[in-house]
C-alpha cells in the first residue's frame, strides 16, 4: 500500500526530530526548535529531507550589534566564505525539488548570488520595497537627504533558487532524473513522447525533450502517463509521486507575482526582533512554493515568525537559533499558537502577554 504524501512528510519529520533531539528546546507534531550554532545543527539533518528553506542570515553590511554575527566578519570575503558553507549544507538537506529564499542586503546580494549559483539555480532576485506607514519611516524619514552620496539603500533583497544539478541545459534535477529513468527503461525520447502523447509543434521529440533539458515541466496528468509508460517496461520498478519530483510554484494575479514585493515592514513594538520580517510575506513565500504538510527550515529563526507562518498554513517547521532570549520567544509563540486567535484573546494586547511583548498595529487589526 502506497503512503499518502502527508504520511511521507510525517515520517521524514519524525526522522529529523530524532536527529535533533539532543539539541532541541521544543518539539511537537508540527514544529521543532533547535538551539545552537545553526551551521553545526544543520549537519544533523538528514539529506534531502526539507521542502523549503526560508531564512534571514546576518546581512554583514548593516553592522548591527544586536544581531548575532552581523559584526563578526572583518572583511566581505570572510563573510562570503562563511555563507558558502551554509549553501553547501542547505543544498544537502533540501529535497531535489525544493526551493530556497535567502534574505540579504542590496549591498551584498550580487556577490552572494555568485557564491550561491555554484550550488543552486538562482531563479529570481526579488526586491522587497519595505513600505512603511506614515510616521514609521525610521532613518529614511529622519536623515538629511542632501548629505547622501548614493541612493539610500531602503529596500532589501531576497534570493530565490532551486538546487542545481549539472547534466542538462538548465541544470535541472528533474530533467536529469527523467533522462536516467527513460534510459533505464530502454525507451527513446521519441517513443516516450508517443506513449505520453506529448508531441511538440516544432520538434518531434516534443515535450520529453524539453523536460529533459529543463526548459519546462510536465503536468501531473502528463507525469502519470510517463510513470505508466516507464513502469510498463518492467525495467523501472517504481516511480516517485508527482509532489516529490516537481518543484511546486503557484501564484496568481491577486498576489505578489513579480520580483518586486510591497509587503509592509513590521512596525516597531517593545521586544521586536531587530530583523523581524512581516508574517504575510513569509506566508506568501511558503504558500507559493510548498504543499501542505511540507517541512520548512529556518536556520536563523530569530523570533520564530517563519515557524508561525508555517503553522498557519499547515506546514511543519524546523527553527534553528543560537540566542537564548529568542529561543524562549520562539517556544512561547509555538506553545501559545492557535489558528483562530479571536477565540481565546479577549483584549488586543493579551496576545503577547506571555513573553512581555505588545502587539504591533498589524496584529491589532486582527481584532478590529
């Protein structure tokens, strides 16, 4: 009997929980919080077990004393070398059809993209415009513009990528996988095209040729036909389900679908993490690139917003954090999380009383 997709992810998540049990501060059926140096903790996570990496490393260029490792590197080169170690580990733990979002500054984004491209296909270089409500513009509003000697770096960058595998035009893992299975089945590209009815309008190799070079992907219906054709030869014993081979990506005209994003910044509030990202933006990242029950990893978890976003969307999460203070906040947020806050919160500020924090305006609007 074949396992359901949710059962496969549950089994994988339990494996991760077991590997991290010696360093975990909290875990339940949907979340695990690992405490320590995330570069070392990553080495405990099994290969190809995570569906999405959504993470916000130190920017280095911002030099903020209240962010761990933001001032730790004397040169840009030493910071890039450190980040290169993460890219290697992230590729190892990420499923071949997974995705990764890495937040970074506009100053370092180009150089990070070059380092990242050795292990990943960088698909988008997203600009987050960080709009603020009037009166909450921070340095952008206070500074003397006449003193500027370059354009003020208000925006931030998000590198979006997939794991790369050399062997075809687009370094596509699925293209390489399909070619290997077709050869194993002893089928020509033309014959597989005929069996699946996927002829192209220009080339007789049709869609199969495009799939194997990584130009595009089959639909679920087309993939099922591929599986039937390959398995019918008796030379290929089994094929993975569609959700385990095709990278999910779903947007529409009613959400941010370009590479310029306009999610509002998180307003200042007492106890706010200095690099906190808006929950709606994190949810957009997760919903666009994962299936329900998928596993989301944040190697620099901060106050745990990625884990909360994952919970809101019925995904599992791994949060890695080095600071004791923020570990406590993450654990408290997870323990007190509920999908429908209005059912248990009677006053606007009660939501954050358990850790001594007050809600910001975005959170307050939930109860208006």
